[in-house]
């Protein structure tokens, strides 16, 4: 992945959206870490750490002796460093697919919703497995599906899928991973967790995301400004609680080891 591939941006607005994402998905991620990461790994890596919310969650949940947060965005790495860098936490600005050679022998590597932004997620998994220690584990949390009957939320999700597809990536990457890894020798488990946050929270995340990437050429070429503005207004109505809706994420949890 290079800097241009991260379609959701790294602006201040994008960082605030990630704070909301972190709060919304903390419960499922924490449970996943508690049941699959073990206690106090020696060295943990948080890939695609953004402003460091998942790095903080890893620290608080499993207490690694050392943790490295990796992100390709200098702005996000700087924001994370301001909040959480200390003697046992390091932040690194690097491509998750081209890590420095010294980043190796990790007891835990974690990535949440990173593979959805990569054009060859299965190849990425094998790259990361190569950075594990002999007893290390790679934990991946990705979208399996998102279900809603609300027309506004559906319209947003369809647009996001279209935008990601134009960049060669997939929103609902979980089924692809499950199928592609079924016979993989390193696979230890593949399961699904469900999460149904308030629709107002989901709509707020979606509205912030839409504002970030609505001006991208592949979006603007297929959708006029009036259509996008109408969608933004409809999302805001749900975010303000003016329209009732429901939404459910199914999250694919994958655990792989070195061998």
C-alpha cells in the first residue's frame, strides 16, 4: 500500500472519525484480543494504527512488554506519538507491506480493517506471518458484512463499496479471507462477531467519511454534487436522531500463526 491507496484520508476530520470508530468497535476488538492474543506478549505490533487508538487498546487489554504502532500517514503517527509514546511504545511511519527488516519476531501482530484497503489481502497476510516469532499470532479483524434496511445507510454503503472497488479493494473482505484461508496451514481460527451500534453513531461515522472522500475523482465522475449533498443531509438526519434505523456489522476474526 502506498499513501495514495488509503482512500479514507488522514485529515483532522478523518482522525476524529477514527476516534468514533475506536469507541464503537472497542468491545468486539477487546474481546477478540482477550480470547486470542494471550497475556502480556513480549512484542506486539499494531498495523495501520492510525492516531493510535488500537495501539492504546492493545496496551490496555493484553499488556505487551513492547508495542510498535505502524502507519503510513505521518500525520497519524505524529498524533499517536503525542498521546502514547513512552519507554515501551514506539510509533513508526512505514508501509505495512514494506516494514524495516528489524521489525520481526513479534509475539502478536494485530490489524483492524486494514485488509479492506489492500489490493492483495491474502499476500499481505503471508508477509505479516513472516514477521511473527515462532509462537506468535496474527490477529485480523475485518468486515464480513453490514446489514441495514434503511435506504440512506444502504445508499452510503453502496457508494463506499463502489469507491473501494474502483481502487481495487473490498469493503466486505471477510468472506474472501475466510474462503481464501480455509486450507491455509497457518490458520488457527476463523469466526464472526456481531455488533449493532446505534444507527445515529453509524450515520455520524458515514457522514464524516463521505465528507473526506466525496471529492475523489472516481466518486465525482459517477455522482453529481447534488446527489452527494442529498446523501450527506440524509445521513445527518439519522445522526441527529430524526430518523430511526438499525444496522449490524458482522466482523470476521482470523487468527494465524507462523507455521
